[in-house]
C-alpha cells in the first residue's frame, strides 16, 4: 500500500497536501495492544510509511473477544465485508426498545429504529485476526502472544518516535504512572454467543433499556445464532450478575447460555479520562480507543470511536502535529459526550418516560450519525415541545445540560 492508495479508507481521508508530504515525515512507532484501536493505529501509521511494531498479548488464533461485536462505521476498516473476514450480518437497522422495568408487568415506554448504512454484526475475533494478518503483510512487525511489561513500556519512549497505547482500560500508561484510578467510570457487561431462533428479529439488531442503569441486547449473526448480553454502570452492578444475565435472557425470550460461555468485560464510559491525558508529550505516548476513555457513555459503543482516534492520531503524525492530538480528539468527541451524558441522565433518574420520548424523537437517524453528528439528534429533540417541557422540569436533567456544556465532567470532580 502507498500513501496514494485512495481506496484505503485511512488514506482517502487525508487531504492531498498531507498525502504528498506524508512519506517524508515517517518515523518509528510501537503500538501496544492489538485490538481494534491498535490495529487501526498500526494500519494507518504503516500506510504513512512508518516503521511499526505491534504487540498483542493474546494469540490471534485463540483471542476471545466476543464483546463489541456490532461495528458501526465499518467502512473505515480496510477489509472485505464478508463472513470469511468476520462480517457476519449487515443489519439494516438497530431497534431500541425502552421498557418501564425488568419484570413481567413492564410496558413499552418508547421505541426508536435507527437505520444503518455501514454497520455489521461480526465475529470480532475473526475481524481482528484478518486485520492483523493484513497489517503484517503490509510490513508491520506483529508480535502476538507477547504482553508488554511496565518496564518495557517505559523504555519504548527512548526507542521509538511514537508510543501508541491501545491497551484498553485501565491503560498501560496509567499502570506505569500509578494512576489506574484516573478513569471516572466504567460499565461491566456479560455476553455470549447463543444458538436459537432469531428469525423474528434477524437481520435487525435489538437493544433494550429496562429502567436500570444499563441495557441488554441481541445482535443476530444469522437466523439461528446471535450475541446476547447485558451491561450495567459500575455503581449499579448486581451482586450476582450471572443470575441477572440469565434472568434477562429468560424475560426477553433468548436462549440462556452456559456460564462457561459467558464473557465478562469492562468498558469505560467516556469521557472517563481527562482528555488532556490522551497525549503525553514528554514521553511521546498517545492513548487511543478505550485507553483514552472514549467509549460512548450511554451505549458503551467504542469500536468506531477507537478506530477514529487512531486514524486521527496518524493523520496528525503525518502533519507533524502530534501535540494537537489531545485537543483535536476532544473537539471531535465532545458533542457525542454531551448527547450521551444528557440522555444517560434519564436512565440515572429512572425516567423511562423521558428516555422513551427521546427514542421516539430521534428514531430514524442513522445509528452512526447519532454519535458522529449529534446535531441531528439535538435538532430532533428541540422539535418535541412536550419532551422539552419534561426535560426543563427535571432539575437533574438541567444540571446535566449545564455540566455538559461547561465541560464539567466527572473526572474533574473525582480528582478535585
Ligand atoms: C460486553 C461488551 C459489549 C460491547 N459491545 C460493543 C458493540 O457492540 N459495539 C461497539 O462499538 N463497542 C462495543 N463495546 C465496546 C468495545 O468493545 C470497546 O470500546 C473496544 O473494544 C475498544 O477497543 P480497544 O482496541 O481500544 O481496546 P480493547 O478491545 O480493550 O483491546 C485492548 C487490547 O490490548 C491488549 N493488551 C492489553 N494489555 C496489553 C499489554 N500489556 N501488552 C500487549 N497487549 C495488551 C489486549 O489483549 C487487547 O487485545 C462493548 C464492550 C463490552 C464490554
């Protein structure tokens, strides 16, 4: 691949002058963590002719990552969108149902249907394996089954021009700095692949809000196979979350997975990290993806965010503007943070009526645009006077609005 290869989704986003000069600025980079953020960083830096070494502590053949299997913004991933490459189902829409509770007497409080143009339900381990094979073919030195230690990570700043921390949350940079508590929030989620009859839903995907601080989902990969799961904000995590997952499957009519098939993961709720911490200029360390704390705080969605942060980093590297990375990343993400923070307030307050109203109002917007271009969602909200009146009458929603627009995020309060 060359910097002139415009069929490459990373290269095509560079402006022509950057493409012309990029080869002259190539340097050396080490990427630590080889999931979606790390693979995107390795791919993009290599496309700019950087010498890149990628460390992944797991083996791609055995990597167990069946979390985060709905990939929105998948056009940014330079792989054929076929089942062989892990892209199992292209859902035309994501359905979102808001219920008043999680018991048999629950009622539907609202519903949104979000069309998607380039989202896929994937076998994510396959996508990552294939992408790792591709970056290796492009010249990245991929060292799988090789975990980086804190001592090595410290030395990398001496050895490479750029250290990309793509290790998820809490990141290696936080571990090295002894600041693993610097992330202000996280979600815990359980999920599993199950076999069963999903023909009623397939090819669409379904997300259910059931009036707890979290949600459950069914992402069919075919009519007979789906990833199902449930997640909670950390302060709402039930004592026996395995049992709660079983109960969610039963009430929603999904097959109940064996406990041995259940995966448990944590994800940040962005902006859970002080955005300034995304770039350590002294040591040339950039955090991307979950390491930068940028997953969506409402939906927990973080793959397109991870890829976007890595491509942005590489773009700035090509322009010799790495010192702008933290502020540019924040500028790109802040409207998404704001929308997600405000909507999440309806969940925190136990107001399915408000959340249901929001879903009704924003229904029909492309699922990726809800994150990338939240102005469309905001403009829908202002056209719903009854909903606006409810929001205005709710003091905590108003204070959230104020916090969001004054950038008064939790990590500031936590570390004040
Ligand atoms: C249950 C669940 C469901 C989700 N569903 C979705 C979804 O449907 N859609 C979506 O967009 N997002 C989803 N998310 C969020 C999404 O999975 C994350 O935002 C995304 O994985 C972030 O990617 P990442 O590459 O930054 O980090 P991670 O995926 O956490 O990857 C970090 C990588 O670094 C490696 N690593 C860590 N430490 C070291 C080390 N010391 N040396 C070498 N390697 C190391 C790890 O092995 C891992 O491969 C979900 C999350 C969870 C928990």
